C-alpha cells in the first residue's frame, strides 16, 4: 500500500510516473540499449484538501482562496491520473455533535466476513476484480443492452473517459460481490459512478 498525503503538493511529474504501475502493475525502464521491467503492484491511497486553505465547501469557515488559486491547485492532478483512481470520495468536516456521538456501526468482524466472501466469489471467477481483463470483466458484469445504453449515456453526460467506464464496471461488480449478488444492477452502477466525485468536479460535470 502506498499512502500519499496532500496529493497535489507532490510534483506533477512524480504523480504522472504512477500512471503506468497503476495501470499495468509494472514499472518499465528503458535506457539506451537496456530495458527492464519490475513488478509494482500496489494499492494507492491518497488524501487532499479541496483547496489550498482547506475550507472550500466548509459551511463553518469561509474559504480564503481565489478562483484562480483553486483552479491551479486542483489542476495539479491530471485527468489520466484521476482515471486510474477508482474511488474518489469527499469527506466533509463533521460538526462537533457528530464527532462526540456514541453511534454503533457495523462491526469489523461483520465487514471482514463480507469481504472474505466477496473475495471467494471473485477467485471462483478466476481472478480478483482488479485483475480481470476487459473481456472477462464485461462477461462477469453481463450488462444487457438497456443497461449498456443507460451507462453510456451517463458517462457521456458526466464527461468520463473510456478508461473510467471499465473502472466503474470493476467497482460496480465489487459492490455486487459484497452484497452476494450474481451481477451488478443499476443501483450498483449508480453507486460506482457516485464514487468518482473528484473526476466529475474537475471536469465540470
């Protein structure tokens, strides 16, 4: 696992180098007459503020950034890099009453059981969802013509790329696996698209 905090603060050149291993699980080095490939399978986890001051969209504290500052800050993340990040989720600041609330959520043991069951279903297909080829992924999702047309229309409206299409399918299939469903349905597809928040925001969709 690779965790990058304050993602836009890294050099854009450094971030762009991540694109190849995120896509192929390998690093390809070519220098003069020498060429090497090294395994580089990892899970990327990253965090960032919505703007330089960190208060964009915060109802309790006014953002001090100008529109141009926000645009430059967010533009440090390229579209091709975002295409390769499956889950892009906004985590808003919680008010104090929610921070101190004694709510009981799903236990870690219950979550673990669902995840293990989902992994077993994936291995029964021959590979984890993240490792399925495009053809195998399409076969596992088994979308009908109506679902394909609907999804194509939504992706076009949201200005998402062809690469994002397969990313959405992988997430939707995983959501179905976690719920014990044989294939993703429209609610799974809607939820998977909803997880591409930053992608949509930067493209103005």
